């Protein structure tokens, strides 16, 4: 069976066709994956402008879906279902994908499946690597989320911890902005960090020892926090340039040092807590997914620490790290096979829980 996936939760309009293989270890194959990125539109504003995003999704969605079908050599009649990101994300953006998917499913007479965006990121690991050895810990680290999940059965995701303030990707974007490096910040900070000294700037590491008062049922010491780090970078930059000045007065070398030092602290926090969760839940594998999993240092350290501990570690390809629809199609197939369908009154949910 082939499924069409649609993703419009943020600033990428994406569609993909994914096929079931019948192989239990490697259940899915990507037949096509098309992404229309809105980055150039939002860059001008220093971040995603929700209203511009929804309008651009409307312009792009039909063409993107047609290309995904064309590249897969599929017609509507060849599809067994349509999967769409229901949330979380920007509600106006989500609505475009959800409305399109409902119309398509109704017109083609095929089932509709609503997918949680983070389930998509988790399943990108399976799409890339085949089924993970379970129980697995999966760290989802993106522009909107930094969360640890325990996957004890395929398709079962138990939230263990999350960020109490900024997501890691958000911290990258904010630090890039205050350094005048543009949007999105992750890739450029990553690139500059490679040329810097990661011990040059002293930045605080986050230590969380008290349970999260908002979620007393989870211990909280596996939680993340990145807003203090971002503020520390801001203070450092202000102390070097004078508040209100732009970083253009900072030498390139120093900008690279700031990026490297910031990246060291972020990656260390992510790696430490992910491996702590592996130990606590006796997981037999560890995966990292989401936009920040494209980060070169995070990828290297995950593999290195995994090898040292003889723990299998998994990453998506770079193309599957950032938002795409192939992962939504894969998560949709998982749900479809578990008997989950959505009715045509499916609604976008900006803060959908997983
Ligand atoms: O998963 P994603 O494409 O969208 C969300 O669901 O949020 O993640 C986007 C985030 C952005 O914050 C971006 O700056 C970050 O991923 N990102 C990176 C890298 N590439 C993208 N962060 C660090 N290093 C990278 N190489
Ligand atoms: Zn995402």
C-alpha cells in the first residue's frame, strides 16, 4: 500500500509518497518527498511570520502534492490513505494541510489519518534505519520542542521530559539573531562553531534538580532549559559591544568562539540527559530526531558516546532531520495499521499532545 503524507505545520509545505514493504524490520520506503521551503520569505523578518506562512502554504500545496504524486509515479487511485500533520504547530498553517488532506481523502474515497508532528520526527528514525531495538529512548529536538520519549513498543511514545522554556532549535535561532547571523540560526551557528574555540566563552550549564511543578508526575531532572543560556550569550555580547550595539563590532573570530561555546553547552546537555534516560529506563538503543539532529556536533557526539557505551544509536539522514512529509506518511502508516482513522471533521490542533 502507498500513502500520501502532507506536512504544513510551520514554514515548509511538504508532500511525500511512502510505500509499505512487507518487511517487518524495514517497513517503509520513500517513493517521493517534495519540500517547498518558505525560508527566503521569513528570513526578511528574522523569523516565521504566521500569517505569511499560511498564505504561502495555500499557494504551494497543490503543486507540491502533484509533484510528490508525479515523482512517485502514483495516481490518486493508487493511494491507500492520506496522512496529515494535525498538530502541534501554527494553526493557520496546519489548517491548510488538514483542509487539503480532508478534501483529497473525500474526493479519492480513501481514509484520512491525523498525525502528531513529533510522532513524525520519531518515525523518521525508522524510515531511515528500520525498526529500532526496543525499548528505545528518542530525543526529539527541533525549533519548537526538546523532549525525551521512551518507545517500548512500535508506535507507543511515552513522554519522559521536555524543555521548561526554550527549545534547543529556538535557542540556536535566538543566539543567531542576537549575533546578527540571520534566520534560521541552527545551520549558520553550526558552521561557524566549527571554526571557534568551544572553551573561549564561559557559559552556564543547566542543572535541574527539582521536579517540574507543572508536571509533578515526572521527576523533572531529565528536563531541559535553554533560556538562561541564551540570556548568558546576550549578556556576554552586550558586555563586549555595549548594550544596543550590533555584533558587527565583534571580530569574526570571537563570533565563532561564541558559537562554538554555545554549541558545546547545548550538545552536552542534550547528550547527557539522553544517555541518563537510557540508563534509567534500561533502553537498548537511542535515537535523536528533529531539525537540530542535523547539527554536526550533536551527530558526532551521539555516535561517539554510543560507541563508547556499546549502545546502538540512530539518526535520520539530513534530509529527514528537518521538516518533511515522508516522516508524516510513515507515522500515518503506523497509525493506519493500528486501526486509527480520522473522520472528515478532523481539526487542526496547535497544541496537540502526544
Ligand atoms: O524540525 P524542524 O525542521 O522544525 C520544527 O519542527 O521546529 O526544526 C527546525 C529547527 C530550527 O530551530 C533550526 O535552527 C534547527 O532546527 N536546525 C539546527 C540545524 N539545522 C536546523 N540546529 C542546530 N544545528 C543545525 N545544523
Ligand atoms: Zn519539526
